[in-house]
C-alpha cells in the first residue's frame, strides 16, 4: 500500500457532505478516532453503532442550534473504515455552517477534498478504481454512464484488473522457480506453458483495453465538431441535434464567429457538440480569429461532422481530411430533393448522408451513425464499467510492454529478462487499482473529489 505523504492520518476530519444551498436536509460527516465523542457532545446523547437518534444539536456553549438525526458507524464497519458520525440537520447554508463550526470547535479539522474516500482507500475499504467509480457516479452525465460508474464502484473494473494481476503473479512465480531451480530442467520454449499463458494475457489485456476506452468515452462524453463552408447550415444542425435554438441562424455568411458548445445526449451517450465558424478566406480580423479557433477545435474532436450545402451549385467538401473519423452531412435536402439517409457517391471521402436540419429528415440516421462511429452501438458488447483516461493510458502501456516482452522472449528465450519484464508490467497494471502508485498520483486523484467525499 502507498505510504509517505499520503499515509493515513490519525486525526478526526469533518466536512459538509451535502451540496451548498437550501434543501430538505444537510449532512455533516466526521471520521476519525474522536468522531463518536464529538457527535455525543453535540447531541448530548450516547450514540451506538448504526442506531439513529433523533436529538437536538448543541454548540460548544450548550446552545441548541438545530434538531435532527445523529448516526454513528463504528469502524471498521463504516465507509472510511474508521469511526464515522453523521449529523443530519435541516437544509440551509447557515445551519450547515454552524454545525460544521461546532465540530471544528470540538477538535475536528476540516477535511481536504476527497479525504473521506482517500481514507477508505488507505483502509482497504475500496481500491483506487472503485474510489474513482464513486466520483464518476456523482458526476455521471447520463443514466448509462451512471450505471457503468456504479458497476466500477461495486468492483467490476477492479475484478478484471485483479484477475489479470493474479495470472501475472502465477506466471512470475513459475518463471522465478525455474530460474532458481535449474536442475528441474524446464525448457521455456518447448514446454509451452509460458508462451500459452503469455498469449492468453495478451488477448485478455487487449480486450480490457477496448472496454476501458469505451468506459472512458462514456464517462467523459464524446466530442463532436461541426465544420464546413459558411451558410451550409452548421448552426441549424446544432440546433436540430440539441432540439433548442442554441445558435443564431441567418442567411448572412460568417454569422458564427466563435465556437459554440452544447452538451446533448444520444442513446444515453453524453456528447458535446461544437459549432464553428465557416471555413473560407477570412474577410476581416474577427472572422480570421473565428476560423483559427474552428481549426483548433478540430484537434479535440472524436468525430467531425462536415456540413455541405446540398443546394449549392457545387456541393463539395472544403475541409481537409484528417485522421479523425469524419462524416459528411449533405444538408438542405428539403430543398435539393435528395433522399434522406446514406449517400453513395464519392465514397472515397468516407461515409455521408443527406439530412434537413429544418425538417429533421435524416437526423435519426445521423445520430445512429454517430453512435456507430463511437463504437457504442451494441450495448451488450460495450464496457460494463466506467473508466478514466489514466486507466486507458495505463492499459496501453501495459499491453505495449507485454507485447514487447513476448516478442523478445520468442526470439531469445531468456527467462531472466522475461521475469524482469513481467515485474514491470505487473507494477504498471497495479497503478489502476492502487496496488502500486506514487503519492503525487493519489493526491491528484483525490483532490478532484468534492469536500464531503
């Protein structure tokens, strides 16, 4: 387990665990060795494990400040693994602040962002991937993302990682034993066990990487950038997808000067759509800046939608092709007479389809094609858990290291080198769940949590 600056503190922490503002209730959470004593001082009642008590709350001058429920969880049977007390009072900024101030005056200190979850991790109540799943559940942009985050919190992602780690450990033990006891005369190349196990690990890791990429995409949301010539109907398409008048629509070319972003949901997938300035030779400095921003926006896209005016004399592409998946959208088919749906001409430029941002024709097909491009069409084949970009990077590095190790072992058959490679691979994989990890990584992760978590 990680130690150092993020070793477990022994003091008692307190924080408001509910959002700021008016509400039905507020919850003040304490965790640490004096959490029970502080709760009993404030409630002026004895507290027992998991037995809610309706009581008044008193400040350090024995003045009643509220009435609510005091609830005590004795460690290790609590969220953090320590003694935890919760004070459930009436909602409101003033009441919450008064209750928190009383806890601090009784000896607790204000918790850092994410410190409750950090203590749960350090007390082995959850691993790092589960803790991140908790944060992702709170911030889930859609119901589908929330279900995946909930699965990560329950350990779905961690189970996959732990299973691979167990296979790595078993293989490392086998190889180390063969190295330490050469009299057993195990032939790494002809015996076959090592190569078969490595091949299985490669397949499993690549599959997990694919699932993690999908989970990360659902977690952060996809990025779609709308580009094309002026007056092609880019802003109208944004309004149609958002089902709201987000962007100003006029017949004047160059109306859109800045990037306009709107988050939408398609089949339970959170997608941020960016409408950009029309691509052409700029007429003034303001338009030039807008076009420069439009081109910069393309670099952050998961999918690019190039809108083409289907009524133009030459309905052609003005967009330079890129490695980012691009869909050509022939707009204004209500005027051109083109059938809605897929366009088969000029297939070398990629998939295209005809739509009308005014009537909505073809929009359902466009939305389905977007989901197809994101690789999230078949819900049974998509990730069953949420993930983060750091998980994807860790798995990419792990699979790359494993592929390299397998290639080297196939060539030289050196068990000592393979053993060292597997050790490095094992450590890199362990950063996902926190089995191995640096203090600065833990600090960055938990600092992104809200105060009461």
